[in-house]
């Protein structure tokens, strides 16, 4: 990561210097380096997501309409009765969560209130609001019906019924979580840099934003637009490394091109 940051600083400095002093500094060819950066950042992001799962666990929300079988499945996955199960719709009015181990990964299961477009009272409405938040914050969703599909966005999900095999669902959780690591699943160790430096969702988001900015720089039609995109990438990387991108680029300009002195 520090190596990418260093190279981006050098490229950014050369672009800035070439804009201000076109007769003295040649404009750099940024595409080859940026293509390489994108590939490396994608690998970092995949490893970081895996590391996040290892250290913080996989968050799984069980979602569906009232009386769909969510609490029964929750209990079956846990291997003991934790949520109350009755034939009365709407028994679960709040989130119920517990952690289990699946395939060596910590998995945080959350049983949720049933989704209902027309809640009967204030309590049910509050429960549904918490269900929606759980759906938005989970890594993998287990869904019983289309009402749940509508609130999970593009998150990986497992579609189930009351008769779906519990062991297959457990395997599915690990498989679906692996989709967030670039579709490569979970490697057994070897995370290197990622498991030492990147293990939380904020940092993973910064990596993705940096990658998007570099992709934008490649397609930029004008040099100053590419410079702005690279500065954006450096900003997001700096949020991980602690580097002030603006100061780093200015230092590089003064030290390498002897301009402005």
C-alpha cells in the first residue's frame, strides 16, 4: 500500500509540475501504472474483506414476512431454542442475535421481526425499522420471500423455505460471504499485508473509493481531470496510511523538479 501511495505521489507531482511548467516537465503516461494499481488495489480489497470476516465475523440477517419460519430456522442454526416460536404471526418484535462458528468463521446470526407493509401498531413498526437496518448492515442475508429481497439491495443472499437443509444453509453462508472477496472464496491464510493493516469496513470502503478514482483517472479526457482523480485516490489511501496527500505531492514537486524554489 505504501508503495502504491509513493508511486501515486510521484505521478501526481509530475502531472502538477507539467501543468505549471510545460516547457520544463513532460507529462507522464499514467495509464500503464494506473492499470497496475487497480489490479493491486482489487487484490488488497479482496484480502481485506476476508480478513474482516476472520477478525470480526460474518453478519447474517434472517429475513421474511411474519410467520415465514425465521425464528425456527434461527433456532435450528444455533442448535438450541433462543427465539420464541409460536403459530401466532409477529411473535418476534425485535432483533435477536447470537454468534456461532461455521467452518472456522465466527458468524453473527440475527433473527428479525417479520416484514409487513402495513404494521398493526407502533411496536411492530419499530421492529420492522430495525429489520430494515439489519438487512442493510448484514454481510449475507437469508431470505424467505420477495419482501425480504426488496430490502437487501445487492447483498449476497440465500433463498430458503421451511424445508431447506440447515447444513446446506451453513455451507451457503460461507460461500456467499466469499463472493464479497472478488468471487474467489476464502483462502487459507496468506493474507499478508491485509490482516495486519486492513481489517475493518471503513478501510475497505476507502480502498474501493481509491480504486474507483484511479479508474476515473484512466478514462479522463484532460490531464487536469486525471490529476484531480489521482489526488482523490491519494486522499482515500491517506485515510488509511495517515499521509497528507497535498503535502506529500508538494514535497515531491520541490524535491524532484526543483520548481518553486
